[in-house]
C-alpha cells in the first residue's frame, strides 16, 4: 500500500522530525499510521459484507481507518468475538476469509486502512468443547498432543481442570448424568465414530485405552479432571481471563505458540489486508514487552495499540514498541473537565439522605479487592503461595516460612498493589518503578498482617521482585521465574475484578466517573492539568488512541456527560432525589442511586430509555456490585422488587413528568458537555476513534447493550441531512461536528498524529474554556466550553478572551473567520459550545460547506424551576 496518500502519516515525516523518543512509538518506515479510526462491532447482524456496505458512509464521514472487533473464528453464537476457538481461521459466521478480504480490498480502494482487534491472552472454552480443536486435542491426548504447550495444566497429574458440572462429580455419576457414548465428532469426521463423555450439552473426549473401563474409572483416567464448578475457586490449575472459566489462557510467551496462534493474521498483514492491530488485555500476558517486541519483529514495525488501564500517575513503559494505549487515559480526562468541583459534597450527601452509609472510595476498593482475592480468584492467589512455599520448603534458609504465613502475605500484597501490575521480567533486575510499587504495597500489607509475619512478607517481596533470597544456589529457578510472572498477572486480574467490576458498581456518588480506566478519586480536572497531560502525549505518544466510547465502557460518552452534568446542579439534584426516594422503596440505597442517575443519563427527547434495556442493565450492575445479589447466588426476590420498582416508575406519570422536566432543565448543560467533549476527543493528541455510531448521540449502557449493530443506512441519511441542512437536534449537531473534524483530520494528518503533531495551550481569561493549538506551525485551534452552569451564572462569557496564534482563521463548523490575536470567547462560541479553527494562511484546501448552522435556540432556566418541581412533587405525594 502507498502510505503517502491523504490521511496517512509517512515515514519521511517521522524521520525528519528530530524527536527520537516520540519516533520510537511510531510505526517503522513505510508502515501506515491511522489518523482516525471507526470501531465496527462485528457479529451475527454485522458481517464483513455488512461492514463493506458502510464504507461509502464512513468515507464521507471522514474516517481514515476502519477498526474491527475480533475477526478470528469464535465460539458458536458469540456476539463479540473475544472467545476465539480457532486462530487459524477467519470467522465463518462473519463471512470467512473471502468476506474479510473483500472488505479489506474495498477499504483500501478508498485509501482506508484496516485495524483488527487481536486477542492473544486467551481462547474460548465452547460448549461443546470440540469447537476448539486445539483444546479438544489436549483433553484427548494430554502431553502427546501437538497443542500440549498451548495451555496450562497439561503437566498436572490430574490434567486440566474442567469445572463445568452443576453438582459434585460423585453425585453426577451416581445419578447417571455423565454418560459414555459414541459419536462422530464435528470437525473430526474423518476419524469416524469416537467414544465421548457427555454431561447435558457438554461433550468431552475419551483417552485412548480407557473407553472400556467402568464409567467411574474411565472418568478418573482422563487427561483432564471433570469437577463441580465451585471447585475452580479452590483448585484451578490453568490460567483464565480474570475469573471466567470459559476463557482459557494461552502461552503466547512460547515462540512456537506465538507463531501458531498469529500466523494467519501475519499472513494477512504481509498480504496488505491488515494495517495495524489493537491488542486486547496486554496485562494478562506473561511478558507484555516481550510479546510486543515479537509482534513488532513479525510485522516489521506495524502500528499497534494496547488495551491498558493506567493510573493517573502511570505511563506506559518507554521500552514497549507500541504507539500507546487505546485511549482510556484520554477519555476520563476529557469527561472530568465537565465535572463541577463544587458539586462533590452535595452529590455525596444524597447517599445518607436515602439511607446509605457511604464510605471512602479507597475503603470500598480495599474491601472489593479482598473479596475477589479470597473468593473468586482464591485459586490464583493460592497458586502463587504454593510456588513460594515450594521455593521456601526446598531451601534450608527459608524452610521455616509456612504455607499459611506465605499465603497471608501474598494475599495482602495482591490486595494492596496499587496498579494492574509491575513489569518485572524474570532474569532481569527489577527497575526502580517496579521496586517502588512492590515496596509501597508491602508497607500497606504490613499494617494488615500480624507483626510476626513481617519477616515472611520480606521474603515474599524479594521473591516477587526476582531478587536473590535464601541460599545462593537459587534452586528451582523455573519456579522462581513463574512466581514473578504469576504474581503480576494475578495483581492485574484482582484489580480488574475488584475495582472496575465491583467497587465501581458499589460507589455511586457520581457514577459517570466509575468507568473502565477511569479515576473517580480525581473527581474534577482543571484545564491546566489536561494541558499538561496532552502536551506529554504529543511529545511521547503521538500516535496513541484517543477514545470517546469503547465496547468495554459501562456507559457511552453521552450518558457519562449527562450524568456528569448532575455535579453542576448538585443541590437541585439532591432535592429532587429526596422527593423521588419514596418511589424506590425496597431497593438497596446504592443501587437506588445508580437507578436515578442512570435514568437521568439515558433520558432522550422521546422519554426514558426502553424499560427492558434498563432492567437488564440494573440486574447486571446489581450482580456485579455483589452487595445483595450476585451471579452465582442470585437474590431473586430482591431482584424482582427492583424490577417492580422500575415498572412502577415508568407507570407513574408524575415521576416520568418530573424526570422529563429535569431533562429539559439540564439539556443546555448536557449539550455543552457532549459537543465540547467530542471536539476535544477528536482534536487532542492521538488517533481519534469513533465507536459504533457514537458520531451521533447514543445512550448505550454496558455490554451487551453497547454492542448492538449499527444502522448505517440511517446514519448515512442523517449525514446527508446535516450536509444539506442546518443541524437542529443535538444528535444532528454531534454528527455535523464529528464529520467536519474528521474531514479536517484527513486533510491535515500531520497536525494531529505523528512527530509534528505538537500541542500548545492557548491563553484564556476564563477557566470555563479549554483552548489549544495543534501542529508544529499552529495550523488548527480548538476552543471548547466547560461547566455550562457556571457560565450561565456569570451571564455568559461577557468580555472573556482567548489569544489565537497569528494568521487568519476559519471555524470549520460555522465558516466564520477570525484574525489572529485576542478574540472574544462569546464570538467564537456563538453557535456551538466549541470551535475548531483552521489556519487559512496554510490551508491545503477546505471543503465547500453547503449550509451554515443557525444559532441554536437558547434555553433560559427559570430561577425557581427546580423548587417548583419539588413543590409540585411534594404536593402529589401528600395527595
């Protein structure tokens, strides 16, 4: 492919920029760097051919690269593709290799690149298992299988644990629920009828030579161990994706396994069908840096981003050959610019008002991680402790550290660890940052341990850091190395399940903050803090992704912004919830708070979110919360109470009317937040991603709600409309803004992505604006309003100004021109809450704009509107 076409940064630009640090995180010479991506959620209703039909629309929208969810063969019925069962085939249900190549060829004809989501950490354990031929082979042939090195547990004397029985195995055998039969196994038809074990829909292979044994003995003699599902939390002997037994980890650190599981994608890359990769769950791998180096070597230095959650003070290791993260770090910072710092106390006060006993987020996180480490991930923690005990037991210098003491220390260290993981590589000295993280976690762990265990804790710290400890012989080096890796992988899984998937569902002060990769402890972000982060990104990670919404988000970008707006109306919101509270009787308080905020965030011009979508979300959120119901121990009576409350809310005209009035009151603030966020996300440093229809307003909630297929015909019609007519609705305005900025990016790729895509804050006289220039010569300027309520209270921007760089500027949204120098904010933001200016003195040619939007209708809040609502509602209650 020709990488020097419009919308692609080139190697020449990279190599002449004089920024060696930044350049190390750009693709190698001749390889494509996307300028913008569009995430397409493939599935049964969005095949490769369906995606191909969207290309005309995406091209007109201004997208430079399509970004596909996983394309390899997944488990039957998969709606997401992350449960790959055969890495040697392209998904047949999506259209197979021929369908994918048609899509790729058509995209490339339009000079659009193709990015694919790659899942290296795990494979699916389907039902029946024979759909995963590699796993079936390992279960049938054990260590003799050609795939024996792919998975953990094959070296165990009992074989891989298969915890899929609904009762203890003795009961299942006694009641005849496990049977032995003969069948032609799909995918192995050439072998003819073969003996299998069946348990309901589950089918397992039978080891050669055991088919004639009595059934109990036959079951006992397999290369795997059938077990009750609850056994997994105690005796698991394979690594999984977090605590999901049906996602079995793969040893991609083994060179042969790496090559075997990636060969097809590498072939497609070499053939020019694929241009780059998004790597799923990089922290699950044994050696993330080593994996990325292998990937870089195999592709010659392709553009690669990694799904990595960073703490606010954390940065990707500089020695990773990757363009950067997939954009969670950008997403939460942009959102928090619209959170009112003065709203915290009132929002926090809602909880005790409705009967909750709030606690600091740090306490909630510690409790949640403790539950995960001692319950659902107990087997993983126990495995680390067992490795450490083996080392100590076999070393005379360490023998008096018991298994129980070691396990207590390991448990507390995992819980106290403040990030997903430290990057300690066996055989290499731990770097200063890894040492600091482990030692700081040890200090916290020490406060939670019996003082008599502190010497054992010291041993554990040295072992997880790969240091010399015990006798000088360093016996059992393989076990020591495995401990170093397993500890880090378990820290990541405990953090993911304990923080994002549990604590963030429990803490409900402002749920917009509780997002994957978010930082709710930060609450609000000031423009200067955002500028500092963005300038660093431009210098060091100029081709990372910037994300608005993702398939893993708990809420779409628009829902987060509408909920975030509550912070600007916190006293009024608190008063409103006091009045609404009686209508949620019987619902646990934190869950009730979740419910009201979710309703506020998902409300539309047509009213509340569809009731079934809300119910499905609230059930999932409540079970993830694990306070009064869980996935494994469902409190069906309490769940039904909550569902009945939702029915009653939707049936109550006063409740619905009051929430509709709230929506109207806060809609101007939401408009500012939604459009400003989009402008910032599409123009801040990095490759701007648009997720699955989020070029217009969406009220998506957590998966599977956010994985519904896009209706590209409707989107295309909307794009035609906003191209020919002035956008009126907020949905149309967001589409209009997105298209104008994406086309600008495509015209001026060097301004936004790559070594010349510099970032410079612009001087403003108000904190209600975020303003910056992009490009080495300041070719594009973004100005975005923030905190509408404060602007409103100040009666607008009055005489506030922003200093534009020299030159003549044109707003790509309104076509209004401005000279360089001091400009009135009110003039810049007259029609939209944001402006994106292009320098006319250095203009590669702007598109002809058919329509200039009229000023949006201004909504003036009545000063007493909220008090009137509360009085009205109180009167209805009295009646």
